[in-house]
């Protein structure tokens, strides 16, 4: 790593706008993580403490409530990941690039 890049990295790390961006990014990421943890552990706790609920048949077939709920947990992970990627591409990355260009 050249000295110029190292100096730029240090300037970016100390920049107030970058520090605010990092706080926003961290808060958003932790929020999504907590949502996913609540969904996942909610499902696991339902499996542990209310298995009869998950064993309830949907319609007249062989599918139980547990199958769509399990699929929902997986889909929630994809949706939350997509939300993070969208926000990162439209806000976090753009702001980071603007900060780097300003500090060059």
C-alpha cells in the first residue's frame, strides 16, 4: 500500500461525515440483524414449545403450517439481505465515494 493511499485512508477514517455514515450503516445493519434473529428464534421457539401448532394441516392436504413458516424464515433472510444491499448501493456506497472524492 502506497503512502498516499494510507494517508487517504486515515483522512477518511477521521472525517466527521464518514463517522456519521458508519454510525448509520451500523445501526441499519444491527436493526436488520435483530429482525432476522427475532424471526429465526421465534420459529425455533415455536418448534420447541408449540409443535402442535406447526403440525396443523393446511387445507386437506399433507402440508402443515410449519412448511410455509419455515419457507418464510428463509425468504425473510433473502428479503432482509436485499434491503441491505439496496441501501448500501444507493446510500452507503455513494456517500463513501463522495467523501473519498472530497478528501483526495
